C-alpha cells in the first residue's frame, strides 16, 4: 500500500502540483516569519551585547522631585549626576573607568530647510575621546571628534540626509532657536534608533551640557570594572554613593537581561502578526487540499475498488491516502522552507528600505524553525486529507466499479447544513452583542464571534451556493446561451465542491473587506475629527513635541496676511465630585488659550453659558464631558492640579464637542500658574485669504525657521491622519494577498481536475456540435461563477463583521460611523471576475484541446 501511495504521487504529478503549491506557499510564509524573527532578534541582541560589552554598572539619573518633571527653574533638565559623584565612583576598588554621558535630541535642517530624521529618534550625545583621541562608541569615518563649542560631528547617514560634508555649516535646533556649528567629523553607529530613520549629532561634553543640562551634570555614568571584579558587589557599592531617590544603579547583567526581554517582546508582536496571516493562508490551503483529495479519490474509485477486492482493508486504504498526503506535504514543505528563507531575507530588506533600520547580522536558521515549518506543512496536508481518506475507505467495491462518481448523500448535506446554521446563528448572535460594546478590551470577544461566524458560513456554503450560483447562472445563460447554462449546471452539480473552492476565496475577501470597511470608516472619522470645528488655516507644532515659546504667537500675529493667532497649552487635574457638583470625579485636562482669538480659529457653539462667562474666570466643558460627569453651567468643581495646587473652578459654559479644544478650555491666565514651564502645545493661525505657500514660508521665518517646526494646513492634517490608516490597510492587503493567491490556485486546481473528470462529457458536447470556443467559454464561465460566489459571500460577511465590530473602533474615534467604500468594493468584485477568467485559462485550453473520439472513449 505504501508503494501504491508513492506511485500515485508520481503518477499524478500535474494534478497534485497545485495542491503542493498551496502547501508550499503557506509553509513559506511560516518559515519566512520564523527565520526573519530569529535573524532580527539575534542581530539586535548582538548589537545590544556589543553596546553593553564593557558595562559593569549603569548609573542613571531619576527625576528631581524639587524641580518639577526633571527640570530646573531655567527650563533645563537637572540631574544629581555630576563630576564629584563620577570621581567618587572612580575611586572605588575594582573600577577601571567611568564614562559620563549626556543625551538629548537635535533636529537638523536639510539643504531645503526641512527637518531630517524622525522626531524623538533624532539623538544627540557628547563625544568623549580617550587617550587616543577617539570615542570607541562612535568610530570615526572621516575627520575628527568635536572639541569646542562651535563644532559638531554627525553619523554617516545623518550627514548624507542633511546633504553636508566636512567643513560645512550645520543648522539644527534642540529646544529653542536655530543653532549653527561647523561639521568636523563623520562617525559610524549601529544604534537602531539612528539606523531606523533617526539621526545622530555629537558635541563636546561642555557644549552638550550647556544644551541639555547644566555645567558638570550628566544623564548617565557608565562604569567599567577591572578583570575579576564581582559585578553585583560593585553595583551595591556604587548604589551606596548615590543620593536617595535621585539616581539608580543597575548591573550590566541586569541591563542585558532587560534588553533581551524587550527585544523578545518587540519581535514577538511582529512575529505573532505575521504568523496569524500565515495561519490564514494555511487555513485557505486546507480547503484546496481537501477538495483535491476528494476529487482524486472520486476519480480513482475504480482503482480503490480493485484494491479492496484483492484484500486491502479499510485501514490500509486510509493509511495509503494519508501516506500520499504526508509525502506530498513533506516535499511541498521542503520547497516551501527554501522559499521561506528567501522571503525572510526579502522582508528584512523591504522593512529596512522603509526605515526599520535593523542591525546587520547573518540569516539565522534554527533547528526548531526547520522542524516547526516541516511539521506544519505535513500536519496540515494530512489533516486536510483525513476526511477524503475515510470517504475512500467507505467505497463499496461493486458500487465503485459500476460508476465513476457517486453524488453526495443527501443526509450528509442535511447534517452539514444543520451544523452550519447553528454555528452561523451563534456567531451572528455574538456579533450583535459585540455591536453594543464600546470598550477595546472586548476585542477578544469580537474576534471569537467573527471566527465563529466565518466558520459557520463556510460550513453552510453548499446550501448558500445554490441560490447565488443559480442567480449568476441566469445572467450567464442570457448573455452566453448554452455555454452559460452548462457553466451554471456544472457549478451546481456538486455544491460541496463549489463551496470548498469558493470558500478559499471567501476567507481572504472577508478579511480584506472587513479591514477595508473599518479602515475607510475610521479614515472618514479621522478626517471629520481633524477638521471638526477647525477654521484656522494653519496649525503650528514641533516635531519633537517640545512645545513652542509663547512669545512666538505675538510674532506670528504681526505677519502680513495673518488675522489671528491663538496658542493652546494645557494642564491636568483631578476633580472630586461631591453633592451638588455632579458625579464626575477622576482625571481632567483643561486647555488654556487666548479667549479673544479662539473664536476666529475654531467653530464654537455653546449649549449652556457663553464665551463671556468663560472670560470672567470659569472653564467651558464639552457636551460629552458634561453629560458623562453630570456637570451643568454654574456648577463649582473642587480640583487639584498636577502641581498639587488646589482650586475651585466654575463651569461657566458647555459647548458642542470640538476636537480642537478637547474636553474643556479656559484662559491661559487660569492654566499658566500650574505649568512648570510655559510652552504652547500648538498655535492655530487664521489668515485673510486662506493661506498660501508664500505665507506659510513667512510664518516659518517669523518663528525663526527652526527645523523643529511643523506648519500644516488643513489638507496636510487630514493626509497625516489618513496616512496612518492607509499604511495599516495596505499592510493587511499585502499579507492577505498570499491567501488570495492560494485561493486562485485552488480555483485553477478544481477546474483542471474537473475537466479531467468530465472528459467523456466534454467529448460528447464536441460530438453534438459545441465548438472549441464554446468549451473554453463554458469552463471560463464556470470559473467566474465560482469566483463571484466566493467574492459576494466573503464581501457580505466582511461588511457584516465590520458593522458589528465598528462600535469597538468608535471608542477611539467618537465621530466613527460605518461608511461603505463603494469604489473599493466594486474593485474587489472586478478582481474576482478577473481571477475567474485568469484561473480558467489553462483548464479551458486543456478542455478545448481534448481529442473528441478519445474523450468519448475515456473511462
């Protein structure tokens, strides 16, 4: 029987090729994900280990409790790490050296004046030359390290992005006006933050301290130990020298363990996402494998009957089919694993090209990855072939010898339809319940309900195929006559086969449609939120969120063409709801602004109170906030701001929800006493004629032309928010594309084997006058009908799941409402139509080329 299984695989190479391709693609996805995760994880781990190679103890400054959030009165950060502490640590036994680090951010301007890098990944540090005049952390590529206040060194990729070379003047900003320094050195670095689209600027230590701290202060002291020194003991001794609550010592081993944990968590999230889509691809492959083996067994029923007649037991037949599936799965998995290695390399290159910036490292292929990939491929193939093998074992020899294909037992469809109806009803009930939920914590319930619904529809697909295929058949019959009618009858002949083929395409389109509808609806909601109430022509912020100097709003207001400039800054507080003051205890946030100008940059509609009442010293709260907390105009709130100062605030007005002003706003005079430093979060600018590139340039120049500035008009704000959603949806398209490709392979496979199965029938059709073109058209239309059946079913389920799960998305986007992207849905239908036509090319050509007489005589 094992030899028979082997011969069957070799004898039906063409028939099994498509099945092997389905397994191959799924395994390639799994293997590629595992290899990519292992390779990146090992590369990052090696880079981290390199950075921590000589670190015995790391001393980091903690927040100064007497200077606000880590800042002194002059607005600069203040730490307890200074030269005296560094000298005391150097004097400890076993200490070989102490490196004193200063860190911050610096955003550089490119040749066009626009900022380079990526916000908080624009790093800056002090260059610390050793006895050889070089800093081992940053190997010099060209030039030398900075040695005075007028010099700067840049990472190689940073200098390239800024378009500067040695001797050029570099423009940059840290937390204020534009600064310039001469470029004297270019260094190399493998810091992931820099290689992933950030930048790196280096200054001499004194300059770095002036920019970010105070003279003599540091952010971190890195202690290197002499050989043979006990690291834990040294860490304890260093801890005893530190000021309580203002600095913390961590051993190098502990840092390494923490970094390893963080790396594992970061890789785990990406790997789980990719493996989820790999699982979807394999799940789709199951339908193709099961369909193929069912058809093969039906076609080989005469052969199986002969084996039974000469003494083969049912168990032997089952084992033979499973052995055939296992061999097919093993061969496909081996090829898939090789392809997966290439996918891992390509995925890393694509992500690096898009700014991922993974450290260099070899491709890592662990034994567990090899075994997991092969096991997945073999198990999926064997499990998919299990039901067909049982069907093969139940074939009665005499019955099988007398017919080529027996129709499915009516009872089996009744049982299947009953089970499918129960599963679908349960899934739909869960999703209706989900539609009433609003918390993101309920996402697992939504996923369970979606899975149950999808599985139920898959089980129920044979029943659903009859009305949908019949409806499509009416169109094909009217448009294409006999060929269209034959295509409909062929698709209806075996509803289980049609359902299995269509379900493979349905799964992919369900997920794609669901994500598209949710993404489009969220995008529309974000557009509404971005423009909700905003009448200003420009919004000015900083790329690193350090805030704007409040004096700048007055400068912008004086720019010709600007009619109003309203700053916005805020303060957090806690509120104690008591009798007569509503029930809204908890956290709150009030935005301070220029009340004389705010009405010109945003659309305000008051439902209680007025702006004049707010100017008199109260706060205004949004309608939703007032409703949730039970507040009304005239209520008095007992609050405690984050600076520990208590106050009694009067609710002077209630306004219609406004995204610009958030949950509450007041005058800057009310907010400013509770801020440790005056910085505007954003500046809203209204112009006389709607703005122009020249006016935007004038505003930038009035603000000092700092690289930190982001000046966005309303279109730019909408594109920024929409771009985030588009990125996610496009990534999902790419990942689910594998499942759709496998589904297309399934359609090709089913049609090809169906043509072989209907060889005699095709010969008779040719004999009674149906031309070759008619045969081709019949097969193509059958393919189109099956593809459209899967597409319509998948899109319908996808839209339903998107509607039911939309309430969970609405918790993050108050303006969220279901909006169907009709253009994209129409495109999906068109793609399904094209898929049907393309999938039928080879089977249709094969059917049309059959010799008429040989086909009639086929057994």
